[in-house]
């Protein structure tokens, strides 16, 4: 089976899964199909090669899962560290090196005022490996959620490897997509906050 046939087969199965989720009563966000069409028009998607767009759309679903995973980790870290009761948890529990790296990214984005920023909280500027380092450096606070920091590290490594392929316009094989899904399901079942 050609790679593009596999891709279309994968998308079709994804569509069936979406339909099944809808029938099961999935709650949708406020983002509608017409919003998707408007965004597609704004970015000029119709001007691009259809096969490349089809492949990118498949990866867009994986990107969505990876982005939500990363942001759920940020949310977990913020919650756990702020629950310590320390108003200055960022300074107290996050290493100077990680704080400095986040500050550099914040400052770079702040200088480009004409473009949207990723946020105003330094944790939003913290890269995935550094999120794991925050957890490692505060292991006792995170063990009730992850049980084993090395296990969390293996989840992060799996997600990051696939994330990097997607973020640099690559295409994951179905087995890689399944591996990401398995890692996210395991993380969600364990952490469950």
C-alpha cells in the first residue's frame, strides 16, 4: 500500500473514531467547522499541494494531542507548586537555569509586539525537557502524581521525539502515532488531576 493510501486510510479511521465519539456524547469546544474553514482560508491552504495538506492534516491531530499534553504538564506543575502555599513558587522551586531560559524566550517574544505571545506566565515559555527537570528537582512533590520520575521521563522522551518530527514538518508512521497515544493514555490514567 502506498504511503498516501495509508495516510488516507488512517484519516478515514480517525473520522470514524470522531463520529463514534460524537455518538457517545462527546462535548465539543466552541470551535466550529466554519471556524476551521475560515482559518484554512486565512492561511491560504487551498494554494498548497493537496497531498502535502492531507499529510499535514493527519499530523495536525497528533500535534493537538501533543500540545494538550504539554499544556497539561504545565498545568500540573503550576498546580502542584502553587499548592505548596508559596506565592513565589517559580523562584523557590524552579532552578535559575530554567528560569533564565524561560525569561530569554519571554523577552524575545515581548520585543516583537506586533505578533501574538504564547502567554504571560514563565511556565508557558518552559520547554518540555525543562518541565521534566522541574519535576525531577521537586520529586517528592510530584511522586503522588507520577509515582516514578523515571517513568515520567520515558513518557516525556516518547512525546518529545514525535513532537520534534511534527514541529519540523515531518510525518510520523502509524506506529509512532500509536506510541504517542499509548504514552498520553498512560500519563492521563496515572496523573488524573
